[in-house]
């Protein structure tokens, strides 16, 4: 897929969600769609600064895209919000791995609860997030 095709898909997704497809929103969503892991507001703002997007606009756009259902916001216990794209192939309802040494957060897209685990967890409520903590390969 070319960058223009990707940008057209991002623009359409934003419009379909009922938002204006501003250059800052498009850049934000495209960045997160291309990211292999959730990103903090700080990382997003730093990346978009070269495009003239200030930190307040980046934060506002992240929250607007969360409310529109295009991004998912998660917090892994360190009081820092991380954002990731929600799409057909990356719906946000997947576990994350947090390295307790370096703080890296990784998506575990292929890890799912078993049917038995889902039934057992339904006794207590709806599972909305799974976080695994450990030592990443780089830190072991």
C-alpha cells in the first residue's frame, strides 16, 4: 500500500467516525496505525512536532480519536497513558507485555483467552485488558 493510499484510508476513517480530518489528526492516526506498540502522548507529540503540531493539540487529538473509537487508551500501572490504533486486524482487545526493567510495552496480538478462561472470567465481569509483566529479551 502506498503512502497516499494509507493517508486516504486514515482520512476516510476519521471522517467516518464523525470528525474533521485535519492534518494533525491524520498524522496522529497514521503514526499510531504504523506503530507496533502503544505510544505515549510524549512520544506522539515529539514525533509530530516536526509537522508543527504542539503538545496540547497532540493530546486533544489523541483523546478525540479515543472518543471516536479509532484509538484505544491504556495505562499499565505507571500512570502514563499509552495510545494504540483500533482496526480490524488490531482491535485493542489483546494482551500487552510490560518489561519491568526497561518499561517497554509490546502488543501480544496473537495471545487470546481460551474459551474456558473467558467463561470463568465472565463470573466476575468483562475482561477489557490483560497485562503480562516480566523481563523482555533485551533485559534478560
